[in-house]
C-alpha cells in the first residue's frame, strides 16, 4: 500500500514538473496569415448584352472574345451573357434581370442600348455601366471606344493602292458620328496615295441584315466599285460576297475575316478589347472606377490592323507602318485643315485640326464621298 502511494505521488510530481516546464517555454508563434490571393476572392458578377450572335466573326464576337479574356484574367468574375437582344425595352428587361442575379457591372454592347442603359442606371446607382461608343454619361455610366478612324485611315491607304477603278464602297447601318468619321478617314487615307479615288457610302438601316448587306455589295460591284469595306455587326456577308464578285474587301471588327477572302483580302480593323475590359472590371472591384469617355487610337491596346492581303505591295506596307508611327507620334494629323465636306463647305479651317472629338461630333461627309448623313 505504501509502495503504491509513493508511486502515485512520484507520478503526480512528474506530471507537475512537466506542466511547469511547458509553461515556462516561449509561446509558439501564431500561424502565418494566408498569402495574398491564396483565398478565393468573392464572386463578382458582370452582365453583358449583345445585339447579335456571339459567333458572328464581327462586332459581337470581338466584344465576346474580349469579355472571355477578361474573365480569364480575373478568375473570380462570373459572366452573365445574353445575345440577340433587341435595341428596345427588351434591353432594359435583360439588364434588370442581370441586376437581380447580382451583376455589379453591365456592358450593354450596342449603340442602341445607350438610352435603355441610362434608364436602368438611374434606378440602380450601385451598378456600373460601360457602353461602347456612346456620347452620354451618368454618374454610374461611362463609355469607351477605340479610335477607328485612325485605323480606317491606314486601311484606306491600302485600299487606295490596290483599286484599279478608283471607286471604293463603304457599307454601314446608320450615319452615326463615329461611323461618319471613319468613312471620312478611309477616303482621306485612300486619297493620300490616289488623288482620283472616290467612296460611295451605303446606309442600310440595320447592324445585322445579311440580305441587305449582300444586295449593297452586289450593287456597288455592279457600279464599278472594286474595293468594299464596312461597319456592320457581322462583316461575313460583305466579305464573302466581295470575294464571290472578284473585288477586294477591307474588314472590320475581327481579324478572323481574312480566311473568308483568300484572294481579295486587303486588310482590316481588328478590335482587341480584353485588356481594356480587364482594367475596367478591376477598377470597379477596387473602387477606382470613374465615369468618363474613354477613347484611344493606334497607340492603345484597343485595336490593330489585321494582316495584309496578297495584293498589298511591300512599298504600301512600309508606307502604312510609317504612317501609323507618325499618327502615334502626333506628326500625322488625319483631319488637318483645310478640309471641306462633299458640298463644298469648309468643315475644318486651315491651321485647325480635328481630333478624337470627331468620334462624337461628325455629321458630314468629306469631299470625295457620296452618301447620306441622316
């Protein structure tokens, strides 16, 4: 019994000693916090409306591809994307539905969505809207666009160099300012290498109407036009019809169009929206976004010229590269006066220069262009 009691006391002393030793040791360091970015970021929802199909090899696909690149760059972003949305009250209903799903940023990606977006923006000040090529702002709505008239001027140099009839064609939906600025720049670029060149503008009243686009291309070819370009949502019909008719094509929106015209391809304007969309969404997430008109040209990552076709000479390619560099540097002013419209009115006086504001203000056609502005 005594032996057992001594053993118990001895064991208790050992336990007490172990406890005292442990208590005297320095505290173990706290677990280090998780490395920055290790924990998954909170889901951030972005809504996107397209007026046409996301696989149109044109306007809608260029925007869709940009959104996809943004989502890849920002893995916590969830995209709610709807195509073929009419430019009507339907657009407002789609945007409201996106907000109900938690969208914090909405890209209403068609010119005709501007007023519907402004209406929805007024009801939801907590949501940011970014509209392409719009000319109105709100506290929570901004706009963006690439300066397509710079790229169109360069494409015009290529068109003016390959034409044999000195007749160019330009097909579009509506005579809105940024389109008219591009038509004028296209003519001025072509005229810079071919003083005799003329451009016929065709307005068909729809951003997506393959039947009208084919008819317009055929009518231009019948009239002697041998180079056609366009600003429509899906340039596929124009490019394919031009190839069938044996005339040249200058593309717009997507560089992928080149594959549709292996013989008649000249070049094209290709939009690359992914980097801009990444910056815009990131700015909303980190609280630095502000309402503004974002505009940029060949100096930005918004757009580029597509590959040149087989009939564009090395001499012309060099000239275009030199002109691009001069535009970026500021040495080449596309709209340096004096410039008159096609009715003989001076629109930009000698000594004056039209700039990026022409994307929002142009309501006239430069001398050498035939077409309507209303």
